[in-house]
């Protein structure tokens, strides 16, 4: 019997998703919760404020804000703009919606897309790293991306200068596919010098350029931490090529491993290289597996039979590499145990915390809190809270519990 093809969403349903994506007062986590509880995006828009307020985490004020800003939105006009720019709008009901985004708790409400995402693109690895990379980092990013592409594995990255761009270029040069996840709307190209690269990806049907942000959204700094979660979710694993301790790539690695259950790999650099201090941290803390060649990644992902066409690279040992979850002591981190055994050597008083970090740390001293609670207490957006919590964990000042709440580490002081 022939398998029935998935049915695309109706125009009304697509319009409802678009309206929700432009609402104010609720982010991806709460909107997904509302859609699931009320039975669809149209049901959310047609609900009363009291009904919407009963969704866990929304409440009366958020419900009123969501309905006020979403119900008056002109989805038809936006769809016309997208069509004029050859941009598709995907929503979670679409047959082409990336499968990796379905199970995560904070998926984008819609995706804007140039190019094409195919079923084969589920076999992909994210490659991330520093914008201010060294020549070594750029060469390795391009080399690993090319090797993955030759093995039939796609490359996902954020299109930023440095490691990201090198990864996209490496995949393209090897004849592979690549997906760019932008931290701005698709009317912008960031960085601007990548306009020809992105056009080639689309024109040659070699992947896609995607974004969850409205077409005219500029590349603001606060857009990039949430963008990282999409990179992590689209890939089977994430390779951090070169990153310092303040790199957003560590956010991508944490999301991939802790929140989405993906494999995380890291490429070592010079021991005295500040540019590789973040990747060395991931390796030493057991948060990532050290890799030396593409075959290491393929084996860890269960794709060891996909032979790269390039010359084989010798390994010092033939033993299989450890899982990224293996800690230094040879066991995975236990529930409630921080993945950052390298504790900060300074107390909170002289740790030079940023203003958002200090707000978050002070809030946690009153008791364990989750991301949603910290957003409300500190009056900070979720993207900022997630990013700063990651850096506080790296410095050994905060640890995450098994119940997904955060609290000061035992030796963290402020």
C-alpha cells in the first residue's frame, strides 16, 4: 500500500502560526505549550484571555499581551512579501519542517527559508567556533566540513565570520550540502561579505539559508544565543573547532548535549592558545569528545561505514573514542552533578561578573530557579539568561540540578 503523503497546513493555519510568531509576551516554550494544550495555533488565537491564562506559565498579563499583538497581525501581507523575495514560510505542520525541531521544548514558531531542506539533511553535523579564529581553526573547520560532505553528511552552522563560514565553504567545495542558520531576518545577509556564498547555496540547490526571525530583523547581538539552539537541534552532533571561554559556541555545545541529547565533539588546539581555551575546557570537563579526524565523528554517530573519499588519516590507537558523555573519571555525569569540575579560583566578589550575571547569581541565592523564573525575577530575556547561565557554569559559580533548576555551586560565593 502506498504511504500517504503529509498534507501541508491550510492557509488559515499557516496564517495563525505566523501571527503567533509575531506576538509579544510569550516565547517559543510557552507558545508550544499553549498550542499543545489548546489544540492548535488557531485555537490559541480564538481563545479568551482567561482560557489562555490557564496555560502553565502564561498567566493573565501574558495572555492579554499575546492576544492583543497576535490577533491584529496581517499574515497575508507578510506572506506576499515572502513570496516576492522567494522566501518560504515553514510551520511545524509542514511536511518539510526539519524533524530535529519537533521534539525540542523550545522550537521556533515558524521558519523563513531560502533554498531547500531535504530528507537527507537530517544526517548533518553542526560545526561552530570563534569568529576571531586562527589560521589553524579556519583550515580545520574547512577540512572537517569537506570530509563530512564527502561522506554524505551535511554541515549546519551559523554563517558567522571565522569558523562558521569556513565550515560552509568546506562543505560546498566538497560538493556537499550545508544549512545556514542566520541570527537575523532573511532580508539581511550577515556577515554582508557572505552574500555570494548564500546565493550559491540556494542557486545550486546545495542546502538552505534559514531564520526564525522576521524578514526585516537586523543582526542584533541578542538574536545569536537563541539561533544557536536551532543549529544544535538540526544536527546529530556538534563539533566545536576553536572557541575561547566566552564563545557562544559553548552555548551551542551545552544545548546540544544537555537539552537535546546530541553528541558533542571538540578539536584540540595548542595548549597555550587562548583561541582554543573553550574547546580544551569542553574536553577536560568531559562535556565533549576529543576528535582527530572525520572518522572519529562518523563512528560516534553510528555512521562508521560512510567512508570519506579523501586519504585516510592514521590514528595513534585503534580503540573507539569515548562518548561525549564520558566524564574524565570514566563515567557520565550523575543527575544533579555539574559538567564543570574546573571550579573558579575566585569568589563572586572579585569574579568580575557582568550586570546580568550578577542579577542572576543574586536571584539564585534565594533558592533554586529555572530559566522561566529567572527571566521574570531578573527582567531579562530568555536568550540572555541561558547564555549567562552557561558562562556562570563554566566559571564554576552555578550548577544545574536534575530538575532543570539552577543554584549556586557549593563553593560559589557572591
